[in-house]
């Protein structure tokens, strides 16, 4: 990962994980998890700025079918 090569937060976090007896694979997994958590938090913040509620559940086929019928005026 490019985060490990530089001198930034990623490299520092990776080195810290290695010093607490994590394997290289475990340290990389933890770094990827940390990055994905930050990306997810940024996405939530952007969505909150738009004033849209967060809905983690995908649309169900039944809900999509009902929506499709409603826009076509079919009941």
C-alpha cells in the first residue's frame, strides 16, 4: 500500500502495529480498516451536509416493484 511507503499517518500507524507484535499481514489489514473507516465517515458527513437521511439497507425487490408501479400509475 502506498500509505506504508511514505512518512505520513499510514506509515506511522503501520510501524506502531508492528511494534505491538502484529504481523505484517495483520498490520496491513488494520491499516486498510482504518482507511475504510475514515472514508465511510467522510461519506456520512457529506450525506449529512446534503440533509439526506442515512439508509444503509438496499432497496428490496418488492419496494422497487412498488415504486415502479407507482410511477407508471399501475396499482
